[in-house]
C-alpha cells in the first residue's frame, strides 16, 4: 500500500528527468523499435481480427492513461487549471488517436496523424515532465502516452493506409489555427502556457527579448510549418516505400 501511495504521491521531488541519459535513450529506442515493427509487419497487421485487437488495446491504454492522469490531478491537487486540462496538442492527439482507433472516423484520424506523429517525436526528445523522480505515475504516464501516441498514429498512417492528401491537410490546418488562437486567448486569460504559446519550453532567455505577441505568432506559425513539413516528408517517404514494395513483388 505504501508503494502505491509513493507511486501516486502529490509532493514533487523537484528532480527533473535527465534528458539523453541511459533511461531516456532506452525509451527512445523502444519507441523507434515499435515503429519499425509496425512498418515491417504492416501486411500481417492488416488482418481484420488482429488489427481490431491491437487498435482496441492501444485505444484502451491511451484513454486509461489520460483518465488516471486527470484523476490524479484532481485527487492530489498537485496542479490547477494552468496545467491539468487536456489542452496540450499531444493530449488532444492522444484522445483523437484513441477515438480514431475505435471509430475509424476521418476527423479523428486527421488530428492523430498530423498532430500525433511529430508531437510524439518532439515530446520524446525534449521531455517536459513533472518534477517527480522515478517511480512516479506522471513519468510513466508521459512515456506510455507519447510512445503509444506515436505507435497509434503511425499504425493509422501505415496499416490503415491513411491518405495524405490536400483534402485532409486543409481542414487540419484550419482547425489547428482556430484551436491555437482560442487557446492563446485562454492562456492569456488564465495565466497558462498550453502548447507553449506564451513561453517556450527551451531557450527561454533568448526568447525573453522577443515581444509577447510576436513570440505567440511565431509559435502558432511553427505548428503550421511542422504540419506542412510532416506532410511533405511523409508523402515522399510513403510514395518511396510503396514503390520499393511494388518493385520487390515483381
């Protein structure tokens, strides 16, 4: 019982996760290994019963991870409205990925693929976790959530053969900008920093010299550029891999 209480403790240790340490590198390797296995076994994973089982399992874990996290916030009182809402892009993408895996609806797939893949990759590289030393639920939640976000969105892209097209890109960009403009207003009103629209997670001293509205505009623009860059690179890689696969069958 004491171990459970310690795992879910609400008093921070003020010990930040060591980036690019041994554990961090192992977790990145696990994430990449999962991506590789999904890609290498994409045809086997298309089998109806197996696909449904994997998608349902990932969705349940993602939704459970989010539900336990917000329950922990509420019970411990560790955080408030400025941190504990599902408003970060990755949190939104996690929920949309779970819903996409369960419902197969296009609007959820759009957010899962266009927000989830680059969001998971960046978050796994630049870890912005809560100041708790391991073992603690927030650290487990962070890596389970982001690794499965990467696997789930990649599964949708590769196994479900999500169509990377301008018809999917355009509404995603429109939603992204509307969402971030509303979120920026919320950030200003509540003193929050969701999606780092008010202050960057790194290089804070450098950006301190930049006027607030200029920084916020650049931050919103950066999300657009990341989506466009992902669209360009993923489209090229998908076309290349399909060409290689077609050639191997000849």
